[in-house]
């Protein structure tokens, strides 16, 4: 072994050392949960091929083996890699669509509560009945204004009056004093009811329990980094401060194929000065998304994508003999 190394050039020794270091680093990173070194490993393999290409191709047998490898093994690897990335993107969209649907349903429940409060108040309902309507949605707070009087449920709610920039008919997310809420404002004649719900970790966890883990709200002007690694997490960098968003309240993996899937939901929120975007980091697993149910729209998209990919492979398979002839 020592004599063989002495017979190598300096570039070959450097290439061999790089390959050993990068392979060892990739193995250590995999078991320690560090960042992926796949790109560095690919670079090391390319450098190693350049350094030892004469040793690999100096015989006809070796050339045939390399040819068989390039035409037989590499295409299979590339197809599997493309399918893996396609599946990650597809399941990420499934997770985003699931959270978007549940968030829309939560906004609808807050709007319904505001409508019921406004309708009941306009018909002369007492405070106990109004408070009972409010309790139909957990953690809901409300403000009702009618004939110059203001009713608050509960009395120590975050808002003591209806924000002037929340117009009647509003039903969506809004921001106030750095905190985010789900709110709805409904007016019925002279009665106006404003219901709101804090968009905190408890509410986010109740949207898709056991299916999609939702991280804390991130402002849209933050720089987002998504890293796929062992025990996957999403790294959020905001104002040069790095925060790790780890999956929580998710069942364990069912196998090597049940890898974490990261996604990001973008929402528009109302503020006192206008509109702004927020981001919701999402983490799930393929098994949870499949067993948790998929909407008809997302199923149609998945089937269409499979037909498109299958058609492309069929076209390439048909055209290959023409190019090789």
C-alpha cells in the first residue's frame, strides 16, 4: 500500500485524501445529525475521477465497465433521485394544502361565532347567552357594540374596543403589537360583533394534530433556510438570529422511507398599516399525509404529475434508439 502511494502523483494523493475526508465526514454527519455533505462528496468523487482517470480507463475491459456503469447504473440512480425530489415537493404541497384547509375552516368558525353574536345581540340576548355562544369556540374572545354600548367577553380581553382598521366583513388573520390573531368583524344593522382568536402554538397545534407539525409564525421579510437532515428540522434565520424548528407531536417514523417532509405556508395578514406576509414552517411525514387523507384537488394533481413523468420517460425511451442508430 505504501509503495502504491509513493508511485502516485501529488494531485492523485490530494484527490485520494479529499475523497477519504469527505466520505468520513459524510458518515459522521449522517450519524450525528449534522448538515448534509452530499455536494462536497460529489465534488470529491469528481476530483478523484480526474486524478485516477488513466488508471480507470487504460484497459478496454475497464472502459467497457465504465460504459456499462454510465449507461446502466447512472440512469437508474438519476431516475430514483428525480423521483425522490419530486415526491418531497409533492408531499410538501400536500402538507401545505392540508394546513391551508384547516386554517380556512378555523377562520370560518370564528366568523360564524361573530355572526351568531351579532344576530343574538340584535334580538336582545342577555350576557349569559352571548358568553355561551363565545365558548362554542375554545379560547375565543369577542367585543360586541350595539346602540353605543360595548360588551366584552371576557372583560379583560386583549382588545377593549374594535380596532378601527378592522372593517366590517373582515374574516382573516391580522397582526397587532407583534402578535397574530384570527379575527372576524360582522355588522348587523346597529350591532357590530368582533371575535378574535390568538394564533399561538396551542391553536396551531390543534389545526392538524398528529399529521402536520406547524412551527411559530415567521415574518415574511425573514430569510428562510430549509435543511433536510437526520430528524429533519427547519432553520429560520431572522435578523441574523438562527432558530431551529423541530417536529413536535408527530408519531415516530414507520421506516427508512418515512422521512420528514418540510414545507412552508405563506399567508397574507392585515395590519394597522396595511398588508404583510407571514410564513408558517411545516413538517410532516409521507405516512401521516397519506393516512390523514388528501383532498380531491391534490389527488388530481398527483395523478396528473405521475402521468406527465410517465409520458416523459416513455418519450425518452422511444427516442433513444433513434439517437443511437
